[in-house]
C-alpha cells in the first residue's frame, strides 16, 4: 500500500514539475523579480538551505553526498569538497540546475542524475540531504524512504517536512483560493510527534535517531528540517 502511495505521488510530482510548473520553478529559484507570495517562499527556501548546510561538516573532502532536490545545495556541498550526486525526478529541472551551476564547483564534483533518489543503483553515501523533497508525502512513506536511504548512508540524513500546525492548515486553506500558479502542489502536513514515533518503530531506522530540528516560516513557506544521525556503536562508545 505505502509503496503504491509513494510511487503514485512521485509520478504526480514528476508530471507537475516537468510539464506544468517549469517556468514558475525557474523564476522562483532564480534572482528574477517574482510576486510577493513567491518572494516570501524564495526567502524561506534560502533560510532553509542554510539550516540544512549547517547540519553537515564544513569539510566534506572526499565524501560522497546525495542531494535530492537538484541544484539547491549541490554547489555548496561541492565547494566543501564533496562528490555530489544531484538527483531530481524532472529531467527538465536537472538540465536547468546543470546550466545554472556550470563549472564553479570548487574542489568537489557534481554528477547530475534524473530519477528516484531511492534507487539503490546510486550507491552508498556519507551524507544525504533532501530539501523539500519529502513535504508531499505521508509520514509512513517518509519513514520508509528514510529507512531505504539509511541502509546506504554512513553518517547523516538531513531532510525537511511540512509541519502540521494551525497556521499552516489555515494558509493551505487560504492558498486554495489563489491562482493555481501560486500554489504549492500536494503538501502533506505532518506532526513532529507522529513522525518521530514512526521513526522509532521502523525496523530500518533502529540504528538512527533525530538529533536536530528547526522550523522555518516565511508567510506561505512552512518547512521543518530534521537531521537523522547514525547512533554510535558500542565500540565507539567505549572509546
């Protein structure tokens, strides 16, 4: 059931971002002048970008990092020395990110891919970042996705979800009356408690624990960051 739920939502998102919202997304993630709503969303995304970057080491030399949400964090991570796999469902957005970033990646490197971030063929990573890639999914789908990533990740998984609160619910209701071009698609508000409880009960996350979280709110942009880290082994504790 959950696998079907994730797959169905993934297909909807791919169609939305690859066909319906390419121009709007390109403007939102650029420095071009945008509407007041989108300007606030842009500011919120920029703040969240810094939050997620703060969750990872400043020196990533030689480390492999998965960036699910192409182009937002890839260049910053590469400039810290990381070998970045930047992946997105939309081939069009991948091409846009590749064009924008160009060759200025510091001492690291970026491999652009189009596809599913959960594809095991992508290999293993030291760290994973998923900025606003999971805000469209049910908390059980998020737990399953994090478990699949955890099986191939050595240290940290930093991601965001849409926090469930009265303010967000009100804004989502108000937002439904705005022009479709100003709406965020398929956002799924989730409570922090339900998410952490689901993580604690998931067999694939028994070796992982939430260690950091921070909420970013800018008008119509609501997002909460969380960092999952691998628990120290008994041997490392002994040291």
